C-alpha cells in the first residue's frame, strides 16, 4: 500500500494473445502492446504495487511465443518497477508456458506483494478442478495482511454478450463457495475481451479488457466480433473499496487539456 495515497494499485492486463511470428489478425503485436503499457505507466507516473496479466498470454497454437513473452514481461517489470504476475488462459500452451517465471512447477500459486496476497489460479481447461479448489481452500483458510486478490482467467459468471453467456468458469459456483467468508478483496479475470464489473455473492469481480482486441456489444447476437482496441485496467484497493478503471492505449487528438489542482493524498 502506498503510504501517500492509502491504497494499493494493481495494473490489470489481460488477453495479450502474443504470436510466434507475424501480427495477430494482421494487426496486433502483443509484445509491442506490453511495451506500450510500460510507456503509458511511465508517462502517467503511476507507481503500481504489482502488474497482473490474467491469461491468454499467447495465441493458441503459438508455443514459440513464450520466449519473447518472457522477455517482454521482464522488460515491463523493469519499466514499472513492480512484480509482473502471470496466469494462463484457455489459449495458452500449458507446457510451453512453464518457461515463464513462476510457472516452472505449477500454473497455480500464491505470491505475496507487500500486504496483498495474490492467489493465481489455472483455468486453462475452463475449470479449476477438485484438486486446485482444495488447494485454494487451504490457502485461504488463514487471512493475510490487507487481503487477497484472486486471479483467474475465466470469470465466475457469464458475459452479457449472448455468445459469451456460457463462457465463464465451469466450476464457478464451487469457487464462490470457497471465497465466501474469506479475506478475498476482489476476483480479477479476463477471457471476455470486454470490461465487466460485477458483485457476486458479495465478492467484487472485475473482468479486465483485452490488450489484443475488444469484443463489441453491437455485433450480431450469433457472432463474436473482435475490434482493434488495446485496453488494460487500473485497479485500486482502498481500505474499504475496490475500483477498476479501464484505460485505452489509443491516443486520439485531445479535445482539451487544462490544469487542475490535485491534493497530494490523491496523487498517483
Ligand atoms: Fe482471450
């Protein structure tokens, strides 16, 4: 937690879909976009306590992408001066992803950053499964510091988009059974490629937007349509609140820009 602001900042990136070679859909360079996030953070003078990337790190069928991804994660860590924590999603190659830092032995684990406990889960198969759920229950049996952030690629609920309504975590109810009554501050997820804020059984669930492409709400009800928009989210953990702010990497021409006095306690 920042002593100046009384809150912790988590930069939440999701669904990067890095490719081995060439551009995703002839347009998207996931590595360049990770670099752009680092540049954005530097320009904004944000000082996040941690960066979290919630899965679909690489595009399906691109096991050779993880070397460049590992380097990009390292570069981002240096750019923001904070740990970069990763989980895998349904697109990720479970074997090739073992070359990433922290994934050598298991794709689920706990990482402590200052007072926050990050519980990083593996839903690459679409569910957690009984063994991982038992591990999670054991981890959360004891509260930690300022509380726990649970990271899982598949959100524990459906999307309002008809084509993604059933795309949430298959064992969502069992996950929520475990989380209720623990010190979980928020569940941070991805997978939908559109931001979503929810409150499920009193637990805040923040689905981050995708850094690779945005799935739009005004497509046909029987189609999913990805549009070229790179976004991430800034999550603030206050003592009594959690907020998530979607940020677009696009920089259209500003309409206006004027100075506003900001109290020191609200500085980033
Ligand atoms: Fe994805």
